[in-house]
């Protein structure tokens, strides 16, 4: 058969770097998103500019960074040395141009490849940079990476530094919005990792004296930890850790001030070193899972020219060499072995509390060992992939970490809703798990119920989170229930399940609520979908008195053709965010425990005529 494709010299195209960034933004900033997830592209843009300001501080220049973020614009001002005036345009628009290629100028900096700022410029509808150096200033303005205004160098009385203003391009980041909690977490991390640096974000000051100790204090409650936080510091390494009462492990890992959300060699080394040190200290070969169960830890290291697995720098690679020529694994192991062992010897009360936590985890593990084995066998025999789970074709593999960004699991109630989403979904990246009836209220139950209850057992097997988040098969876990009383109840029961047994899934930003339209307003010329009473009234005004209004009471009432729009590029997701110092047990006890007079009073005081405006537990968690 003759080749019908005309493949010749004309088929080979060369793109300018700006064009390539806009055509393939994922190669430079990871996924795009709309701001509903902490790793969405708009936050990466903020981080890329901030990284440069932080590097200036690390080099000893400028003790304050000012940040202002409105709905659509970001302004960042540092007081470092400022970009050399003759290279301002090149540094923000020409790939592979920057000061960080000279290791004598920037030691142990975050950015090394000269791409970040250029990507922000190319992906912004408006980008302005101003450099101030020794009484002179240079300004350049861009649109989608193209230079639009090259200002002459002027005299100024402003302090040295760099000012960057940008607006993410709405054509690339569709329907985006900044969630303040995500920005606050990002900025707090910079403050914790750079003790003494003052960051002013929207007129609020972020400052830390004690580094990772302050970080863990912000992430925990005193009544939820088993012993005072252990804080250890050395040359180019800092560590903080304690144990809590929650299920799972909770870590915050950093390299050169960069939050490595996916961990890497330094975090793997820490987990290994803790187990090894504890075994040697107590002179007993405890199971690694019992030692690490309920641990809450943070580690920060600084290395020269770190190797990350992607441009977004979320995972440290395995080829890095730590200070003094040792591997990162050896460097972390030796530090933990020496410092943690010394600490436990000097603090016997902490050592006793740690041992009690290990023994408790050991007892709990042995109690469910038999049940767990039977449950795993039952899950294998169950027709999981044909009845409960309509899987997607694209699976997450460790060798293809970027694929994880694309996968979504919808947890639905009932056959009709499950059927509508299944027919409307993108089978390449979206999976559907169908619940049968109302899930069990799992508040205050032990983890045995995860294996004894068929629904919970099959769900956690579908997610592959039995041994932590490393094998999580879906980046987004979306609870998709009806917008009625029963749907809200099921939503709360599922939130309770995840918060009770898998809080790290929530803390790491993987759990969402699917927002679907409550109303359809249409006439012969147009159809509008509305997510609130306010949107409905606006639609009715726009389409006129003759408009037909339909109230969707259940997901099953929405046809697959309509549903496709609601779970496609325009999908609205509400992230479940746990605020700092939120006591999960107390929140669950209030909403899912016994029906106390206090809760009854709350329900009466907050009763609404329309269910869609009622205050629910996930809103309280977000507040």
C-alpha cells in the first residue's frame, strides 16, 4: 500500500523557544490546571519568579520580598542585586541565558537551567520586569513572550532589586483562579526554609526563626503529637520529626529551598535512616512499617547543582552527590544515625514515648493481619474491574510520573449516575468507581473496617493506597454525588473515610468534590448551565421570560452528552483543603459523632431553604 503521508523536508519545523513553550507548556511547568490543585501551573509560575528572589537572599542580598496577588495578576518585588541592566531582556526571554550557569555566582541555588522566568513570560498575557541597580533602572514589557515596550535606562532613587509583574494567559490557563491557602502554604515554606527572611504577602508578614521546627509546629497540634518535635540541624541539612495518632506517614521534603512534593532520594534516605537508627537504638528489629506509622517529618538539604526529574523540580533524582563528595543516601544516613541516636540518648522521655508508639503500631498491625490477608484475597477474586471500577487506560507508573497528572477517579453513587459519567468520561484518563448504597460511618472505627467492609476494601485497592501514596493510581480522587440531602450525606461519609484512614491523601491535595450544575436554563437559541441560584437568575434575565428552567436533582438526570462538558476541560472541582492546626478528630467528632445538642443547634441556626446553599463539613474544613 502506497504511503499517503507527504513526509519531506517541509514536514520538519523549527520553533522559536517562545512558540515551543506556548505549544508544549507541560514540558516546562507540568500540568496546566485551573488553580484547584496545589501543583497547577499558575502556582508554578509564581514559584519560578519567587525562586529567583530566594536565590538572591541565599546569596546574602535582600532580607525582604513583597508579593501581591489579585484575581488575575501577580507582583513580586525583591531587594537583591537586581538583573544587570544590559541583560534584562535576555534574562527573561532568551532560553539558556542567566547567571546560574556560573556556579561561583550562585552556589546551591534552586534554578539552574535558565528556563523558569522565560516560561512565565511566554505563558503570560502581560509580563513586565524592572531591574534596579545602583541608582539606575531598566523596564521591559511583554505580551505572550513578545517584547512590546523596551524602556530606556532611567535614573531612580529606589533600592536595588527586581520587580516582576505578570498575568497568566487566560487562553492557556482556562477559568483559572488563585486559592489563597495554596499561596499561603507556598510562601510559608519559603519562610521556614530561609530563617530570617521577611516575606510580605498581600500585606501579611511571613517570618520564621526556627526553620523546620516552626513548619512542623504549624502542621500539627500539641494534643495530636506523641512527643515534642525533634529538631536537628547540620551543615546543609535540617530535620524535624515527631509521631502523631493519624494513620499513614506525613512528610515535607525540600532541596535548596524547593518543595519536592514527590520526594526523591533525600526522602527515601530519611525514611530508611529513621528505621535503621531506631532499630539500633532499641536493639530490636522492629518492622519498618511500625516504626514509620503515624510519623510526621520534614527534611531540607542543600546540594550544588541538584538533578531533578522534571522542570517543575518536584522530585529529586538519584544521581546527586551531597556535600564532601558522598551520595545523598550516605549523607542523610550518617547525619540521622549520629544526631537522632544522640538525641534519643539525651532525651529518655522522648525515647520512651517513641517506643510506645512503635509498640502500639505493632499491636494494631498484628490485629488486622489475618483480616487484611483475607480481604486482599477477596478483592482479587471480586469482579472489581468489571463491576465496581470502570478503569481508565492510562495508568500511573513510576517511570512515567507525568502521567499521574492526567488521571482522575470519580466516586459515584448508584447505577444511573455511574452510567452517565461512564458514558461521558474520557476513558483514556478518567475512571469511575460505583458505590453501592450509603457507605458506613467510619468515624472512631479502627482500620480493621477498611478490610472488613467490602466497599472500603475494594475502593482502597482501586486507589492502591494500602502502603502509602507512592502507588496512588489517580492524581485526582473526585467525590461525585447528587446535590440533594442523600448526596450530601454520602459525600460526608466518604470525607470521613478518607480523613479517618488516609489523611495524607487529603493533605497532599488529591481529594475533590465535583461541582455539577443545579439548573439548566434554555430557550430556542441558547442553553445555559447554572451552579447556583444567583447564576440561575442571571441566566433567566439573559434568556428572557420564555426560558425553560430544569432543576437537576441527581446526576442520573443529566444526559451523557451534557455530562461530557461538566467533566471535560471546563470541569469545576472544589478541593478539600485541611487548614493548618485543624484537629481532624475533633472535626469528625462534631459532624459524624453522636448527635449532640451543640450540633443540633448548629444545624438549626444554619438551615437553608435550598440545599445547595447549606453549609457542609467540607466548607468548614476549608475555613
